[in-house]
C-alpha cells in the first residue's frame, strides 16, 4: 500500500489537461438534454461530439452518462461536473475579456512623473477626465524636477514624463504638452503692487523667495539674471509653490511662478499677480517617453489623452 500523500505504482497524478471545447460541449449536452442538439449548438458533428464525450469520461475516469436504448441519462458525477465546468468556462471567458481590455488600454497601471508646474496647473483635471473614462486604470503619479524625470523615463522607472523644454539626451522622445506663463507675485501693500508689468531687472531690485536649487524655475531665473549681469537676492528657497506663496504673502519677498499655479492661492492669500515682461516668461512644457511604440497600450492611451488640445 502506498504511504499517505505519496503516489503508489498505479496512481496517475499527472496534471489533467481538459479541453475547453469538450467542456463546453458537455455543458451544452446537459442543458439541451440531447447530444444532437448540443452538437448543433456547438457546431460539432454528432459523431465527433460523441467521441469527445467518451474521451472526457476516459480522462476523468468516471461515467458521466448512463446509456440505454432510451437515451443517455446524466449521472451524479455529471451534475457535479456541470457546476465545476460552468465555473471554469466562466473564468476562461473572463480571462479573455480582461486580456482584451488590457490590449485595448482599458486596464493596467501607468507610471507618470511630472514637474510641479504640470501637477498644479494641468494634470488634476486631465487625469480626472481620463480616470472617469477608464476607472480600472491605476495612474501612479510622482512629482520630480525635470532632470530627474528625464532620467527616470530613460531608465524605465516611469512610462511618461512631463517636464520643461530642454535637452535631455537621445534616450527619450519629446512632444509638446502645454504652454504656461511666468508671472510675479507680490504681497498686498508692496512697493510694486500697482505695477501692471515688470522686467526681471526691476524684480531683482527686491528680495526674492525662490524655488530650490534643483528646480528648472530656479535655473531659468538664475540664468536670465546672469545674462543681465545681476544676481538674485534670494532671501529663502522653498520646495513648493504653496510654500512660495505663503512666504510672499507674509512679506518675506516677491516671487516668480507660473500664472496657473499662482491663481490657486489668490483667493486665500493677500497676493497680487503682475505680468513678467520677458520673452522667456512664456514656457513650453513637454511630454516625454522612451518610445511611443514600446509603451503598454494603457500608457499609449494616456499619452494621447494628455496631448489633446
């Protein structure tokens, strides 16, 4: 006698490979109560249907139908198999349906990295619309500075990146995303509060609250100031536009940030927006990927959504 849990010489415990076509035929026979009708329903010749049922019984090593001159009568094993077969076939249909949804970009996850300008101005409404249309998609969004975004996309740590226009090497592909405009914010009561527009040189006569050293905005202002032979009087550096607006509202300096981001705080803080009269104040944000063709279908779908006018 074989030990418990160990196959004896006559045991056959190899994985059973059941043909879904035979299972569907079996379910049809049970539902139609006749092999001929079941065979017609499944588009199988009656002789082939009988052969498939016999092979199914052989595989399962159990009699599914008691045969007599009056026809075939399902056994208790047949009724038990019917419930299991329906469950298996339903699961198979579900697999096919879900894989088709993956293939058409309706399921899955997308890794997105974006700079603070895109996140505060454009992405919230765009992602809301996209996720309303595709509720089974998981978008994993992280904020990074533009140089880190380009590196992450190139190294396959992100599927999609949104960053400032620039040169980031040949490993990523860039396409236009959105345009924004930089403006100056000053606290109510500041000496500049009545100005309609300002040149950078006029802004730099005052203390500045700036973004941290790694940000594209900090580089842009520092470079433009250097072109004028000036150096910003940075009173402090912060890591987000919310902190920048709070510091400016507290009278610690003036600030430069995208107009769309600044307007988020105008109703809550005593601030005034003033146009920045510089050609570089209008900026182009870009969307980057490694290769559009190599993206998962769901990521391709999001790219097209984000780049819609």
